[in-house]
């Protein structure tokens, strides 16, 4: 996936796109005994086999399709069938039935927020140096924002004078200093989390607000790691909840009536939430044009901002109202140089009768129409 490039400076790579949809025969299998799999399918318990699904196992392990979603599967495995039948593979290979055919999607903004959450918003530990964190003589350290409150600095113990001939073990001191630095760093991260999410979330995550960090948790790396893991899971859960309707599956099903292949096809109907408040990159100056017979048609464009999508190979197609593909269905077209916003269609291209037509601005870089308007021919 990382090697898929596009001729577009804004979305050059596959993961640069706001939404990424991936569908087809992914060839992941059910990693379980063949006969037990078939028995579960025959008894209607095929959904219990999802625990053995290799795709979900690889996703959980972070090996493939990280950050991708899939609708809940409630249909039987779609592979492998004897041709022209509903019978699972009886050939010599006797393959285990599996959900090979899948429809996945990934939301760029959601993934970025999750990565930010689990890395505490920092690229490196150097970014933590501006947070004020100290230790406390009490049993707990109270984190109530971007700093630690109700604390006081520990007085530095006076170093004992080294007596002549005494051997000092620096290895233990080095290990302790290492541990102290790590735990203080973890405390800083927790403070950052508190500031970023607010008391309401902390109360839900820890049962109280602000967070009360026990010294025992700080001293025990494993206990402190568990605390941070709990907070991370809460943050990730909140991000996922935020984007749960960005792509909403309306249906996800197989089609067992098709028997020509050894796969049963799978389809998904997805509803995508789009931010309609964003200004379009390009739009026509008029929502409707009138074209009188014997006269040329002048068309103007409005560009919301200096768009990186513009190219001298952009074009405006004149189309019938029933068009579906500008590249195949255009009646005629005019190129729109990147330094111009107005083009004209000669009078000769007027259909000669009163009828509606459509104008579509097509981006060369995106290979897609970005603006559409109607033309009333008179």
C-alpha cells in the first residue's frame, strides 16, 4: 500500500486520502480444523468461527490493514465452492471454508487522532521538557492539568564524603536514576493527558478527577504501565466514537445465488458523512446558463483558493443530462488553462433545438468532475 502513488501533490500517497476503501479477495483464511469449520457452518454456528479469522488476527497483531474498519459479518464463509453449486470444496485440496472476500475502509482523520492519542501527542521525549513535574512527600501526586499540583521539591540529601580507600558502587545509582527518569517521564505524559481531555473524561476513566497517582504505581513500572494503558484505551475509544458515523454500513452481505465462481460475491452499501460546510475547490459562476441559438456560450469558473489541483489540462465537458462518465459521454469540450477562468463554446456546437444540457468541470490531476451546472439551450 505504501508504494501506491498518485499524480497529485495533495494526495500523493494512498494513505493521504480522507477515505480509503479496500475490497476484493484478500485471501485470508479461517485458521482452524477443516472438519470443525464445516461442522460449525452446517449447524448454523459459523459466526463463532470469527475468532479464527486470519484477517482480524493480523489486524490485532498490527501486521496488516492497521486502522481499517469492516462491517459485522453475519453471512457464511464465501470460499471455496465447487463450481455451479452451494457445496464447499470437495476437490483433492479440500480447502477450509473461509471469508476471503472482504470490504474494508480507513478514515485518515480518525487514524491520525488515534496515533496522536497513543503517543501522547509527542514525537519524542524532548517535547516533554516544558512540563513542570515534581515529586511529593505525601502518599500521592495529584495531576490536575499540565502540571503536578500540591507538591514540594524533595530536599537533596547531602552527599557523604567518600572515605579514603572506600569503593563506591555506581551501578546501583545508575539503575535507580534510569528508573526515576522513566517514571517522571510517564508522570509527565499523564499530566499531558489530563490537560488534553479534561476532568469529565478522567472521572470516567479513573473514577475520580483529578487523577491520583499512587507512589506504588510510580515505583512499579508494570503497575504504572497498566494505568497508562487504561487511559490510552479510553482515549482511543473516544476517538472511535467520534468517527463512528463517518462511514456507516447500511448492509454487508454475500450473494450465494451466484454460482459460476468458486467464491460467493460480497457487497457492502456504505453511507459516508461529508463535511458540507467546506467550500468547493471549483464551482461555476452561475447555477444555470442560457444558450441562445446562433450565439457562443461563455462559461466562467470560481476558484475558492489557489488550488494545487488546477492544471492546464483541466477541461469543461458539454454533456447530455443522462451522462455518467465525462470521458466517454461528452458532446464537446474546452480546455481551461490554469491562468484563465473563462472559456467559450462556439455557436456551432449549439444543438439547434431547445433542450437542457450539462456542463462539467473535470480535473486532470484528480481524473474526476469537480463542478457541475446546467445549460438551457434555446
